């Protein structure tokens, strides 16, 4: 088999961080901005990703936790794996992400000032993405001649409730809930510009072991994202991204908590290919519209290795 040229590898690396799109601590809380989720990439590729993420400010570890005046810092170590493959003649990818999270801070709970620190393993996340239109399944050699236009895709992300959880504690690293997140997205390339949009809905299972024996129900949460991406140079791109998400109201023992989300975030992402195998991504985002638990800043760095 012919080995891809150095130039081809740089072109592959432009797409590289479209592969692993779930890398962040507390994914469901932060409503991650995910540029290049639905762009075409070659099949039969394998990726390892490791990184660090941090969020700090007036956030809530979960919207269902009734705290006020919070000042919390969350630090996460992240590791993930992704692979691409042919599904029905179109490019598809599968990724899995795990993280170790530490959080510390203070808040007011039921009128009392409280402080806490906690570390543990978060709920792992797996995701399948199928670009069913405009993204033919191509090998690395064939990809060098590919010209991307309109791409459409669908995805399903699943969060498994196997992270660290203690029902005697109000704040936990894990959520003790299955989360199913189907999505649909499009991208379009014109010269050095890429335009992307995607929408998702998060569907939550019940948590029958919430704090103090409470049975917790959570309504679906809906999200819309938009991305404006520019290829700065070979192996480099920059994204301006924004989102808006609503819903997710909880009920505790059948009583509505009136804690539904109505929030928006804005962020920047920069990706740089260092060589044929190594890439680095930097990202930062902040709350723009905040109703509950969104008044915080996040940033992180990710390293990716192409196997």
C-alpha cells in the first residue's frame, strides 16, 4: 500500500480534531461546543487523545443541585480513543472518552454557607457518528483528491452511569443517570471557510438514588450549535462557535423544581498539526446568556496522536 505523502498527512491533520468531539469534563453540564463534528475524514484511522480541562466561576455541578452563590473550580484529566470506518459507503467514526475530575468550591445551600472538595472518575461517554451524505468512505490515499462540499450526518452519544456516585452526598462526580443524546448536523466548505451547525436532544433516565432518597426525573434538553471555521494555514484552523440550550427541568418526588435551562455559550477553538502524528488543540468558552449554572469560564488543551 502506498504511504500518504507528508502534504497529505497535514491535510488529514486539519480534520483530526473533528474525530473526538466529546472531550471535556462534565459534558452534559457544560454543553460543549463541538466544531467539525460533521466533516469527512478518512476511514481505517485510529486516534489517541489526552488532555486537561478546567472550568471556574458561578457554575453548578448539575442543574438539579439547588445551590446558590456558587464559586466552584473543576479540573479534569481526559483520555480518549477514536476510530473511523465505512458504514454503508459513508465515513463514520466511533469514540470513547473517560475523565478523572476534581472539584472544589463554596456555595449557599438551604441558607447555609458550605465548602467541599471532591475527586473521582466521571461517567464515560461513547459516541457514534455517521456522515450519511457528502462524505464517501475514502482511504488515506484517496482522501488526498477529495473536495468537500456539503456534508450531513447523524450521531448518537451515550453516557453510562458508572462514574463515582454516593447518594448520601448532594454533589457527585457521576450523575447516576443514563443519558442518550441523538443529534443531526451539517457542514459546508467554501475555500478556506467551513460552516457548521448541529442540533441535539439529551434524554435522561430517572435517578432513584438522588440525595436524601429523592426520586429525580429530568425532562429532555435541546441544544443548537453554530460554527464558523477558517483554515489559517496548512494544518491549522480556528473556530468561532456559539450555542443555545433549553429544557432539562427536574422533578423531585414528582414536584417540579422550575430549574429548566435557558442558556447560551460562546467559544474559540484553535487546532495545530505539529507533524504527521501529533496535533494540539486549545479551546476556551464562556457563558453569554445565563439562567441557571452557566456563569463560568472553561478552557483546555488536548493532544492527539494518530496511530
